[in-house]
C-alpha cells in the first residue's frame, strides 16, 4: 500500500510538472506568434503592406496640403488667434476612434480588443511625446501666421538634416547614398529659399515679426525632427497598426489639453466666438467650416505620418513630408498667388529630385529584400528535401 501511494504521489507530481511545462510552452508559443505578427505586418512581402502604405501616404498627402492651405486661409481672412490654429491641429483626436475600434467591433478583422496591450510605460511615453507635439504645433502656428505658405513650407524641409542625424543617434539609421543625396538636395532647396525670402514679406509685417515667424518655423521643424525617430523607437515594441493609432490618440489628447489650457489662460475661447461673429471677413458660417475642416485634415496628416513611420522608418516619414512641401508651395502659388520666381522654382525642382532619388533607392531595397527572402525559402526547401531523403535512405 505504501508503494502504491508513493507511485500515485509521483504520478501526481509528474502530471503537475507536465501541466506547468505545457503552460510555459503555450505562453512561449503566444509570444512567438505576437512577434511573428509584428514582423509580418511590417514586411514588404506581405500582401497587405503596400495597400496600407498607400492609404497612409494618401492621408499624409491630403492632410499636409489641405491643412497648410486652410491654416493660411484662416489668417488671410483676418483670423488672428494662434491658439485656435494650434488647437485645431490636435482636437480632432475623436476621429482616431474609427481605426481603433472598427477592426474589432465592426469589421471583425482582428481578435485583439482595443487597448488590451496598453501598459503604463506606453501611456507615459504617449503623454510626454504628446506635450512635445503640442509645443511643436504652437511653433508651427506662429510661423505660419507670419510667413507666406510657400516660404514656411520650404523652411520646414530644413528639419530633414536634423531628422537624419537624430535617426542615426536614436534608432541607428544606416546612411546610404540615396538617403544622404536626398537630404542634401532638400537642404539646398531650403537654403535657396532662405536667401530669396526677404523680398516677399506680407504687407504690414515688421522685420521683428518676420524673424519671429522664421525662427518659429525652424523650431517647429527641429521638434518634428526629434518626434519622428523617437516614435520609430517606441514603435519597435508595437506589433499592429491599431496600437499605433491608440498611442496617437493619447498623444493628441495631451497636445489638445496643452492647447486648451493656453486658450483658457489667454481668453482664446471668448476670442474664438468674437472672431467668428465680428472679425473673420467671410462670415461666421465660413469661419466654422474652415475650423472644422482644419481639424479633420490635421488628423489625416498625423495619422498618415504615424503610419508611415510604423511601416517604414522615421527618415522615410520625414522625407515624404518634406517632398509634400513642394506641393504646398505650388498650392500657395495657385490659391494665394504667392510669388514664385526662378529661385523658388529651382528649390522646388531640387525638392522633387531628392524625393524621387530616395523613392528609387527604396524600390531597389525592396527588390533586394524580396530576392533575399526567395533565396532563403529555396534554401529551406532544399534542406527539408535533403533531410527527408536522408531519413528514407
């Protein structure tokens, strides 16, 4: 009886150890699956990669061009509150609830519940980066209120040099001929513009105000250059696009809180009402349409930027935004009749040339990666065949 009891005890302990081993194996399997999903969603060989990349670039294109022109339209027609211009850049954060909740509750395309993997570290990072983004938005508003849209757009391209340097330091970005060539060309376009910009100050703008706008725009570019590589580093721990939008939501809320506090302390809300009724020369209805359209287009811009950084890299996101600045230049010329002389034309050509060279470099890199994946698959298949043949022998 004693021996039988000992045997039963040993069997029970063995069963418990087996159960623990199974749980450990299952946990490891889940972790491996999550890592696989993370790598697969960013892989250029994934069939969903290109459509998602195109959608995000379209959001970036529409958002960047429209928000820049709408902001300038607001100031041209006697809108004067820089806090309002700052506030609209982030206050459209409820729009982010659509890409966050629709995949799970409406489309049934994922089994992951929204915010299920959100931890205190991600929350703290999102709030901190959101505050930095709020300051960047304020700098952009000050710059855009003083400078012609074409000048401010091309000045912002100076952030690309700092983006490259910070990307090398923060995320160990490799410097290649294509990205270095692109950065040099886009920086030259900004220098040419700066040399030619003194002749196109708006009427009534003092030299002091012009330089405030000039340096605020440069400051906005520097902060954005820091924002991109920081986000790329944070996204290394993110395994799906929905999580990117969740972090973006927290950032936009933090930026909106900062802008709201500024507006409240400066009397911005009462000024907003008075501005729509008495100051804006296109009437109250057009005023609110302009404000709400700006809210939507800015969210498109930030959604596209976050998606580009997640799917590619911070440098690619910065280059895409800088290339879109040339479209902003053309938009400023066509819509607001900004001056467009020979120097600005050369700046635009350099901007487009640099972007095209970088896109070609990305295309070559994608072909090389696909070739490498194909060779790995062929090698794996050949090894499996050789092992099976050896077993049968």
